[in-house]
C-alpha cells in the first residue's frame, strides 16, 4: 500500500521533530541548573541526532508499481538500474539515532553560591538561549512542513476516493 | 472485455496517478530529512519514467494484438510524430539526485531546500488532481453509456 508511504514518512518526521522539541524544552528549562538528577555536575545540554532510516517495504512497492505497467515479454528497459535503486533504498523516513549530552560548561564566578567549587566558580551548563530558540524555530518549521506533506497526501488520496462516487 | 472498456488512455492515466503517488513518497522523504546531516535529496524523474512505462505498454500491446497501433496519419513529411512516447528516445528514467552543485551547501552537508521541496510537492499534487479529474470524466462517460443502455 505505497499510497500511504508519504504519510508514514512524514509521520516519522513529525515524531523526530517532537523529540527535538523535547530536548530544546529541556535545555531551556535547565539553562541554569547547576545540579543534574544524578548529582554529577551541572545539567548537560541535550542534542538530538537524526538519521535517515530506510523503509524496506518501499523498494518492493516501487518495483511492483514499475512492473505492473509492463507485460512479461517487454522486460527490457529499466532492468539493472532498477535493482540498483531498490538495493540502495532511496526513500527514507527519519529516525532519532540518539540523544547526546554536551559536557561543556560555563564557569561563572559566584563564591556565595552553594554549588560553587573551591575557587568560587559555579559550573553552569553551556546552554545558549539564543541558539536554542533558533533551533526551536527550525524544529517547529520542520514540523509544519511534515504536517503539510500529510495534508497534501491526504487530499490526493481523497481525490482518488472521489472517483468511486457515482 | 475490460481491455475494451478501459482503453489505453485509462491505463496510461492510472499509471500516471501511480507514479505521482510514488513521487509524493520521494518528496515526503526529502521534507522528513530536511535536517538530517549528509542526506541527499531525491526525486523521481516523472517524465522519463512515464515515457518508459508508456513505451513498454505500447510494445506489449503491439505484441499481443495483430491490430496496427493507433497512430496519427502523416500527410506531410514535416508533420510532427508521436515518437516521444515510445520511450526509446528518452533516457531510462528513475531517481534523480540533487545536482552536484547544490549538494552539500549547508553546514550539515544537506542540500535539501525546504521551500523547493514544498513547491514540488504542491506541483505534484496539482498534477495528480488533474489526472484524477480526467479519470473522473472518463469514468463519467462510461457511466453515461451504461445508463443509456439500461434505459433503452
């Protein structure tokens, strides 16, 4: 059912962007947290790593779609090249590879702070509010774009379904 | 019987719809991976792939029937033919990657331009809508014929 592949792909984009939003929210909320939950130093900035993931079923669907247009005897043409496309799996969703932690710290001289070290410096997480905000805008634009793909594809499928109406 | 009912135009339309839907997957993939490092945007070369499929369809039809393929009569040597549809004159078709020039433009080596992909997406769905409209009209014509035979 490759008609639904675009929706599947865009959904993977939506969830990846949501994860990204979560990491950004966490970074912003903890921009000044001098302690992490495990007590080992300040909060660590979270970074989401995205990776293009394969959709194995797509290769077969693509082959079928190309094959259904041809009769058995007319099998020349796309042969070798087609198998190359399928092997490489060109259509990809996106997946979250992992959430990394950035261990860099920002030192601020605040001797009276309870978490200050022996020299009077407080270790803050290296969160730049400005870059988190721009990241947030990018994530939400990306989310919108994926949503637009879903709406667009839904409209296409609805038009096809209209054909069945008398 | 259905071969008669659904002639080659309907089959070509169906093929076109199928390829448009496939192309939607390619574009969706680009949008989903707009921020994936090292991702190369892909696209389906609709024109070449379609020409290939139609060419194959025609050749298969020609092999199955003794009937001569339906062609435009040429009464003058300067008339344009319909060779472009036999697929032989066009490239093999298939997936197209972003051109080498715009590959790796961003810091993350991802050349996807979201605006461009959204534009292509819109164009693709408009073309799809056009094909659906034509398909609906053809089905409507068939329905008319069936209804008129029922009445008489």
